[in-house]
């Protein structure tokens, strides 16, 4: 990995981590459905011209042929998890939500095991068990924090990460011949279409502040559209094994931005649970190997 790739990885993590700060700022005014509908619509408007310029000729037919699979991935990779994370940040910190978000790689391995029958190694099983323990620690810490609904918020964030795991395996199984940019663009378009009616049904009744509007637009453009472009470029240049290590950095920035800008508290339970989850991710993704621990 070159210095350029490392810098892109850090920028990617910083932008993705910032999405939890933006949600914390905007969701109390917009509500989860309207907020996420605007987020995915804004991201779609950024990505569609890029897709048309780069891939329309080669991928246009693929979109039409695979629209139903794209819709499913849009639901499980964007619409449902984004709404769940937005809901979670009504009662838990963005830092905690970002830590639970990082478990997506763990759930991806679980779904591959149960659905695609990809037999896990002993190291993977150990990593999965550690990840489960880490989630339990974080949820327990939330319940004990004294905030009404914090337990539900933490469970919503954990379930959102499960949705990512389902989407990743479904996309790999059903969309192998569709380019990454096409999947990224049209799954967001599908999510926007699905969420639009719900956004009108649950539209905010009070005027929205400029701060909240700035947060949701920044989240759509920078933490969704631009992050997708950076991520898929990294996938192509350094491969998925190295690109997935961004999961280690997102909680760092998610927690940092919350503490710096909105005075979120970092508890001992968050540090303990987050540490366990990061260790589990390192085992599941083979960044850390059992043999190296004994040396």
C-alpha cells in the first residue's frame, strides 16, 4: 500500500465516521425517514452523472436486466440500515453507533457461513464469538447509561450491521457481472425511490434549521457519494483485503468527531466493547492471525 492509498483510506474513514456526527445533528429535526431519503437522493444525484459518463454504454443493459437484485441490495445496504442507524442516534452516541457499524464485516462472515455454506476456519469462529461478546458489552453499556430507549437504539444499530452482511453476500451472489460503480449508484437510487413515500408520510412538522440542512447534505454528498467513489477506487487498486481495514478506522473517527463537536462522552464500556470488536474484526478479516499471537 502506497502513501497515497493510505491517505485515501484515512480520508475515507474520516468521511464515513463523520456520517454519525451528521446524523446526530440532523435526525432530531428531520426524523429517520426524511433524513435518509434526502441523504440517498443527494448521493444519487452526485453519482448518476459520474456513472453516465464512465459506464452507461457498458452497464446500461446490466441495470435493466438486474433491477430486481439492485432493488434488494438497495434495501439491505442503504434504505434499511441507514434508517436504523439514524433511529439509533436519537438515543445513543454517534461513536457507539460507529463501533456497532464496524461489526458489518463480522456479520458478512456469518451470513456467508449460514447462507452460502462457506465453512469458517477456527480463527473466524473465534472472531465471530468475540464480536458477539463485544456487541453484548456495548448494548449492556447503553442500557445501563440511563438514557430512555438507549437499548433499543443500540440493538437497531447492531441489526443495521447485520443488514450490511446480508447485502454484501447477496450482491456477491447475484450481481457478479455488474460493476461496483453501477451497484453503488443504482442501489442508492433504489433506496431513494423506496424511501420517498415514507419521507412524505413522516415529514417533519417544524421548520428545519440551516445546521440540520447542512448536516444532511454533507452526509449525502461527502459521507455517501464521495465515500463510495473512494472506496471502490481502493477496491480496484489495493484489493478488498486491504480496503476492508477501513472498518478499524471508522469507529475512531466516529467517536472523535462526536467528542470534538457535540461533546459526546466516551465510556469505559465503549472502549472495552469497541476493543473486543476491533480484535474480532482483525481475526475475521485475517489482518491478525492466530499463529502470530503465539510468537
